[in-house]
């Protein structure tokens, strides 16, 4: 298998977007529309006021009142989170289907069929494996850490040291897990089957390439989300989080939100292109595939 450049993989999405502009525009419109509606629904149930309410509790407010309000929001928040997750999975499947098979199925390439079902099943398998890994790592780590905590339970430095030890032990394992199974979606779409374990074999010997490429894209995505939301709320809205959907529809909040999600939609294409690019290069070598129109294979 041919190794690939992390930087080229991270930037490969730019080439895909340039050469598939019609698909990219439709993808971004759907992405921005779906997640703007998601945030609008969150605003309606008072999600964005939770932080201010919790701050008020710490300053002497009524904890019971806050707990009751938070509990009332749990069901709608869970429903919205599941819908958001399903939308994201369908969008990723659409992007990978276009990149790997040059297919657009359903409404503007978005659908829910066998590909999405396989990706969902793959994710559930990965979740079960991740829980298993967590239990294997965290239980003995906690057992080892308990004597250190009991030695001086009131010393915050001791507690911080124990937490640091736990993170140092656990985080590398989780990083390896996430990177080595990062190709599950690409391989599920490319091979038309649940391909969780195929990802472990596919990423063998290329950990740092996958890690570096994904890190670059997701850092950019987080920067856009954090900076954009900060500007929308703290800058344009004067620091006032929207209390309901009507306040969220204020032009100084809704317009920046749409722009933010449009950019994040483009970055989501870039995130998916990392795996698709790696798949092509790993199996075909550098410079094998050229793309001039939307009917040809990708990447360049």
C-alpha cells in the first residue's frame, strides 16, 4: 500500500470542491439549512440560556429551580441530538458516495438507504467497542489511583495529579482507537458492507498520516465554530444568548449562524475527503487519478 501525505490529504477537499462545485453548493445549502434549524430549535427550548442559568446558581441562585428546568429540557434535547446525528450521518454518506462512487442518490445526493444503514451499524459497533475499551482502561486506572486520592483527599494538587495520570494513561489508547477506525465510513461506502475491522487493517502503518490530516481539518472546523459563535453572540448580539427562537431569528444572530454553518459544511466535505483521498492513494498510488469534470473519479 502506498503511503500518503497528511498535508495533501487535509487539502484534498479543496480540489474536490473546486471540481465538484454543483454538488458542493447543494451540500453546503443542505448542511447550513439543517443545522441552522437545529440551533433554532435549541434556542426555542432555552438551550443557550443554560450557561447563564448555571452561573446564576453558583452565585447563590436556586439549584432546585435550575435542576427542574434542565430536566424538562432533557427529552427535547435528546430528540434534537438524535435528529442532528442522523442528518450528519446522511450528509457524510452522501459526500463519500460522491467521492468514492460518483453517485448522487435521493434529494441533492441526500437519502437514507443501505449505505446509511451500514454506516449506522458500523457506528454502533464502534460505540460498543469504545465502551469496552473504556471499561478495560478506566477500571484498573481508577483502582490504582484511589490510594493516591485517599492519601490526601483534601489536597487539590493531589487530585489534579491523579486526573493527569489517568489522562496520560487513557488518552493515547483512545487516540489510537479513533485514528485506526477512522476509515470505517470510507470503507463501508467503498465496499458496500459494514467494514469496521477493515479500517484497522487499512490504517496499519499510517497512523501519523491519518492523525495529522484529520487534526488539521478538525482544528479548522473547531476554530470556525468557536470564533464564529463568539462573534455572533458576543459581538453582533451584544453578549446576550437568544432565549427563544424569535430572538435567534434576529438578523445579527441568524445571518452569521448561516454563514458559519456554510463554512463548516465545506469543512465537513474536507473532513470526508481526507479518508477518500487516503483510500485512493493507498490503493492506487500518487498521481493516478485526474479530475476535470464531475463525471470523473477523484481525487487529483
